[in-house]
């Protein structure tokens, strides 16, 4: 495996970990982003780069997310 691919694999592992962490924090706030995942297409770029897909959500979920972020920002 090339150094670039190893770095990309490490980046994928890190991205998967942060996706899991974000999903856990959002669940504690009563929010689920159904499409939250590592974007597999970006792994195929040359050079590879890893992006987190936050996905789509409905208006109610968006409002919950806004409320949580406003509360956090006010601290």
C-alpha cells in the first residue's frame, strides 16, 4: 500500500470515528441525521481526501439542530 493510500485509510478510520461520535452526541440531544456517513466517493479522488456527509434531514430535525447549536453558541 502506498503512503498516500495508507494516509487515506487512516483518514477514513478517523472520519468513521468522528461520524460515530457525532451521531452519539446528536442522539443524546434527540437528533438523528439519517444520512450521516463517510462519503465513499471522496476516497476515490486522487489524491484521496475524506469528507463526512452530514446528509439530508427533515425540517423538524433541522429545527432541533438549530436549537441545540444556538444553545451551545450562547455559552
